[in-house]
């Protein structure tokens, strides 16, 4: 009887492993970064391995886990580790999930390293980027995401999006929980028409008198993509801005040459390098 039970258990485990999948993807970069504050070019490199594990129950419920391992010039870390279940109801994730607004309404980087132009526009987004519980759902052209930091800051973040062909809009709300009693409203709009793209983000925290906004515009010509960005943050009447221009050339096979130049908070920044996707 014990032998039969053991054999049956082993068979079930084998079937479970056979149905599950573990996939790997990665990104690496090698380049140079310039900062006018140090008046010097520095070498930069990074390697990121992304691991995704997926499976499905006999009842059709999906489950999985993800994490990234990164090493490079700035050191090493394990980021974005989370586990989830999903189905027709949406997706519930637990772990290092960040905030719903950051996941849904952020702006893209430019150049090789990003230059930091988007960070100025996302000052209020990044300030509330905390969460270990998240729900995400898609219903036709509508999308919704809700996150909460249960164990730390108690920050709650909500984001909703709507797509209309080449155009999209998004609304977000952050309750800063235990950090203070304030909240932030976010509005994002975007368009992709032919070879042109445009994205704009506006954030406002009335309680702390902080406003942040940014806009990126891109144009693609065959293998070449050019992106311009401008952003500004104002804290109680004191403002700082950032702007830049980035160029990416698709080398094929998942590799691209990227370069950018700009100014962030009065400091000139620039970069160039190769980004490789695997």
C-alpha cells in the first residue's frame, strides 16, 4: 500500500513539472556615461537575467513567479521577485511589485542609460513607488491596477487606462499612507500615429505643493529612432527641469546602439553604448 501511494505521488509530481515552464530572458549593456559635475567619462556595464516560472492548475488557474538578477558597474541585486495567480478575473501578485501608478503610467528612458530626464517628471511617481500586493485586470480597452504596501509604508496606488486605437489615456492616484497624510493625482496621455509617438505625464500633490510633469516625443525612420524629452518638477515654488535628445539604431538580432545628451538640474549629461536583448 505504501509503495503504491509513493508511486502515485511521484507520478503526479512529474506531471506537474511537465506542465510547468521556466523561461529565461536577459539584457546587457556596455557603454560610457558622462556627467558634467565630474567632467569625466566613466565606463558602464550591466547584465540582467530575468527568470519567469509559469504553470496551470487542473482547473485552468494560472500561477507563476518572476525575478531579475542584475550585476554590473553599480553592483549586484535581485529585483522584482514576485509570485502570482491569474485567470479571467485578472492577476494577483505578491512580492516586490512596486506601485500601480509606476507600473502603468511611467515615461520611457532615452539614450543608453536613460539620462534621468524621466526621473524628474516621475518625481512624485517614484516617491510613492512601494507595494507588496497588486491586482491587475484588463477588460476590453480598459485596464486597472491597484497596489498596497501592507508591511511598510501603507501606500495605496490606483491606476486606470483606456486605449482608443492609436491613442491612450490614464489616471492615477497615490495615497502616501504612513509617509504623511497627502495624496497625489496623476494624468497621462499618449499617441502613436504612423512613425510618430507622443507621451505626456502630469502629477500634482496639493498637500505638499509639488507639481511634476514631462513629455517625450519620438520619430522612427527605419532602423533609427529619435526621442526628445522635457520634464520639470516644482516644490513649493522652487523648480528644476531636465531635457535631452536620444538616438537608437537597431543593429538587428536584439542589439541596438544608443546615445543621448541632455541637461538634468543644470548638469550636462551624456551617454553612448550598446544594449543587447536576449
